[in-house]
């Protein structure tokens, strides 16, 4: 089809009078229909699958582990050991300076070491019992503390007495049945539990959390309770660390850690009721104070 504006024709020939169309009529060619073609994309080939032997199982992600907490009896034991080291060292200096004493200067180290070992074992047993009772007891916290302290102290005291006697009797052939053991540990553990329960009352149960002056007061009350129990123990013929050490020293000729010079400072020629009570109260006070100070320690 052509466009010719001069003759008024648009590529269509004129029609004759009789209506016939000329032979020059242009016929439009048919247009092929358009077909929809899906688009194609060039993708990289998939990675090869490893053989079964090389496939690794995927471990599901886990939540990060929380901070590890140490057993609660470790801190009371450590603080009690520090207190008894100080108590043993001070006792050694007093023994060194006592009138008529021939103890060497190293006696302070010796008594500090004895205090650390004996007191550490006792504090571990009593501290573990008190920590367990405080964790689980709710309505009967006080009786539970007394009972758990007695069980822990008695168990460790009996075991330490048995092992110590085996070692000393096996190595040196000495019979040492008079040294302190289970009954002394039981009484001292019960006194520690009683003093701690009285100093930290909690009607709803659970762990006590005193701070500042209240914490010092709780440790002081527990120390006084243990000191009173120690006086009662020695008055009934029991042996704590000091009197047990004196008994062992008298069993070995040439030992220089006997406590007779301290007894003479109190007006007794040998360890008698007064000196035994004073030394026992001294040990019990340091033991109970350090134990309760450790039990009431909380993270800041």
C-alpha cells in the first residue's frame, strides 16, 4: 500500500462505474501470530555431591555455656584456712616468746601449717554441710544447718583421725588414740551451724546475704558459738588441734612444739583445764569466724 496525496489515492485503485475493482488492487499479506517465549537464564552448574564417606554431619548450634560456678564450700574453706594460718602463726610467736620456751623461730611456720591442714579439713566438711543445708532447706533452715554442720564435721573428723593414726602409728609405732576425731568434729560443726543460723535468720529459707557490718556480725556470732563449743569440748576431755598437737609432741622425744610454756603463762605448769579452755576457745573463734565469713561471701 502506497501513500500518494497528489492524486488523492492511498494505493487503492479507483472503482469503476459498474462497481468492479481494478486489477491493481494490493492484497495485504497475513501476519503470523506472536508466540510467548519463556526467558532463559544462564545458571552455574550445581556443585558435585561428595561421596558418602566424605559427607560430614552438621552439628546443630548450641547456646553458649554459662559461666562455670565453683562449689560453694570452697570459699568458706579457703577463708577459714587463712584464718587458721594466722592463728597458728600468732600462737607460734607466742610460744616462741613464752618464758622458759626453747622453741625455734620456725615454730610459727610449723603451727601455721598444722592449723592450715587440720582447720582446712574441718572447714571443708562443715562448710560443705552448711552450704548444702542452706541450698535445700526452706521451712526448717536452722535445724538443718545444725544437723548438716554436725554431720559434715563429724565425718571429716572421724576420717582424719583414722588416717592420721594409721600414718603415725605405722611410721613411728606410737599409739595416738587421744587425738581429736569424730566427736570433736561433730560438736564443733553443730556449734558452727547453730551460730550461723542464729546470726542469719531467714524465715523463708535459702541463702543468707548479709553485707558490710551485718556480715562481720554474722561471722563474729558464729566464731563465738564455736569458741563456746570448744571450751565445752576441752572441759569434757576432748582434744582439738592445739591439745592434740601437744599430745603428739609429748609422744616424741626432742619435739619442740609442746604447749607447756603457754600453760605457764596462764599459771599452770602443764596444759590444764584453764590453758586447754583458752587455747580451744582461740582455735574455735578463728575457725567459726573464717567459716562464716566465707559462707556469706556473695558475688558483687
